[in-house]
C-alpha cells in the first residue's frame, strides 16, 4: 500500500467553533475539504506517529465515508492504532469514555451534534484530547493556523476497512480495532448508578418515554433502559439511528421534541420523559405535566447527586456556563462548594474536572455531565434522574416544587434569532458593547440596570484568558439578560438572548416563564434594538 502526498492549498473558513468544525455537508464533501482539516489536526497535535486514536460519530450522512478518509490519513501519517466504533458509530460521551478507558492519545468525533443531518444539512469534525474532552482553545487555534498554510496532505491508497465486523484488522502498518460502541459505556453507567433501585422502580410500574430522535442514543438507551433495567420495550422510541435523523432536527428541546412534550403534558402521559440529541450528549428532562429547564435540571441533580453511588461522598464543586441560570449557584452555596462560571462550550469544563475542582457541570443548552467523562452526557443525566426518583419515590413535579420551595425559582428562557444577516448581528453586538459602561443606572422596560459587562474568563487551572464571551446586563431584583452570537451555526448568524429572573414567592412558582419574564424580554429588545437591527418581530426558537 502506498502513501500518496496530495498537493492542496488553504481553504477559507476552517475555523473550529464552539464545538469543532461544523459546515454544510456539501461543503465538507468538496474536494480536499475534509482532508485539509484532518491534516491540520495532525499538525496541531504534533503529528499522529505512533499514536492511538479513537474514531466514531453519530451516524449522520457522510460519516461512513469520512471515517474511511480519516483512517487512511491516520495510517499514512504513521498512527499506531485507531479504535473505531462498529459502523463508525460512537456517541460523543461514549467516545470520550473510550479515549479515557484505553488511554488513547485523542479521538475524532464526526458529528454536528444537534444540527440536522443529510446531504442538505450539516456535518462536523471535532478533535478530543487525551483526557477525553474537546481540544482546548490553544489546540483549536493551532488547527486553524495550520489550515491557513497547508500545502499538502498524506493519504494511504487502500480499500475501505470493513467497519461492520468487531475485531482487529490492519490498514498499512496501522491497527484498526472495531469495537462495540455500547458495551464499555453501559458498564460505566452500571458502576455509577444504583441499577437495582432503578430496576425496582420500573418493576413497580413507573413509566418512561425516552425519545432518541432517530439519533445515536437509540442503541445505548435500548440496551441500558430496556434490556438491562427492565423498562418496557416501548419506553424507548425513535431508537434506530438514521443518516438524516428521520428528517428531523435532533435537538432535545420543547420545540424539536414536541411529540414528546405533547405526550408528557397529556393526562395519561408517562411518569418520566427524556430525549437526547444527534450525538447523545444533550438531554431534555420532562416529568408528567412538568418540563424541567436544563438550568434547573443541573441544580436538582447537584442537590440530589449524593443519592447515587458515584456521588455519595458529595461534590467537589459545580460548574456552569455563564448563560446558564444561577439556580446551581444556590445549591453550591447550600452545599458549601464553589460554583464556577465558565464561557459557553464544554471545553472550558475540562480543566476544572481534571483538577478535581468540579464534579458536576452543566449548560442551559441541555448539557449536563460529571467527572465520569469529559463531555456532556445525555443518557447519564437521564440515569441520574432515574436514580434520584428511585430513591426519593416522588414525582418530578414534587421534586421541582420542593426544590423551588427551598432555593427559590430562577425563571429562565432563551430566545434565538436564527439566520440573521451576519453584519447586522455583529453591529448589534458592537453597538451594545460600545454602550456597556453607560448602562448602569439607566432603565429599560421599567427595570433598572445595576451592572453591564462583557464576560471574560480566566481559567483558574492553567491561567488562560478567554475574552468576548457574551454581553451581560444585570437588573435590580436579580434579573439578567445575556446576548451572544452562536459559534455552532452554519447559516448567517444566530443571536441568542438568555433571559432570567428570580422569584422567591411560592405563590408565583407556576407562572408561564414567557409571562413571568415579560419585562426582561421587553428590556432585552429595547437595549439591543433587536427588531430594528435584525428585522425580526419575534424569535425563531424559544426554549
Ligand atoms: C451551543 C450551545 C452551547 C454548547 C454548544 C455545543 O453553542 O449554546 O452551550 O456547548 O452548542 O453543543 P453556540 O451555538 O451557542 O455557540
Ligand atoms: Zn450534541
């Protein structure tokens, strides 16, 4: 087998975003596009010679082809071994676990997460480092630099590797080990949680609906929830992954998982509902008649984690992304531990987890996880909820009422304006940035601004500094608005407006968040001139 050196030239726009490089599938399928980026990953990590990598993805369209290219490029550059999920499948948390379990040097995950898949939708490539987590900014910056100077890449001329059969083969001098994508991950979950208690819960008639959204979690959820824990067969729906996620949008929120929401809000709905995204790292939690916001879910999990074996000795600390609500902060305070506030994106949690400063982490965008891997983990969150419900023997609604009664309720919502003209979105942010120092003391929609700034983060472990991480405006009474531009979109700009207020009056715990937040929403619109600048009267997606 021969190694071919292919001349190429830099392709513009190969800058990794919040979570790897995400583009339209057709863009990724252009000549040299994937190859240039993969070679740039090798450059950024000082080559792959002698290294062991993990490879897998969420099964979306083009993933099978991309896997073969990545394998041939790894072999051409001298990698010792690549551990691949059967069929090129690995959920993101399972890939993170596999890197850690096998002591691999890193891994490549082929996914665009919750973005739709298919020839007309999105594809993505993300590199994770040896701790199992997404490459930090220092590494992604080197990748981007390499994409700007690349002049050639190396690829092995070879037939496709058969990824359908578990076992070892070789590709040139490189070993390719095809592994079951589910079993190691399932073993880890069994170590963390009290499976006997959850089994008893189902045996007692507790009902569940887990919507895998035609995405990668289907086989994992079926194996763990149905085959291992005894939930009835029909508890896991849309469980067969498809390359275009059944034509759907695999983002577990009340908009895109509306079928599940409708069932959960009906009088004869099941006790517990959950969904996960394209690559299995996000989760949505909903009780019978009771939706749990991701920010609240993090807080509840933190407050109750000690009920699961893995966390019985308590939490070292909690970490949340800045736009996530302050609900977890109140729990951290009660537990006497630190709640770290990080920029958006899981990569910022890695150091805190590695350094033993945080045990649980979460983001308002339906991501929750712990120190068991270095990615957020959808099914893990579902299992921790089930473990807590199995011990406490109350409903989700009761857990929420009890939680708010103790800590108060952080009302929360995110409004997304999608596909906005990029210049208009940047001008909106620039204009706000320019006025930040004058905002304190002014009012908007009758709310008095107490402080305003642009969030920046100094990593307490490695001292790295990340600036420009979202504009925050704080109001009297604990309300807050955050403005940020998405770093994962593939069409124009997405303006995210994060809205929050705090309520301690238990008589006001059952208000529709859009009603409760009305003034904050109005203030956000006024402060940023959203309608004037974007031409939009209302957001495209409200979660
Ligand atoms: C979004 C979420 C962020 C999450 C990321 C990857 O990024 O907001 O919390 O970490 O997806 O799943 P954004 O598009 O806002 O940059
Ligand atoms: Zn995801």
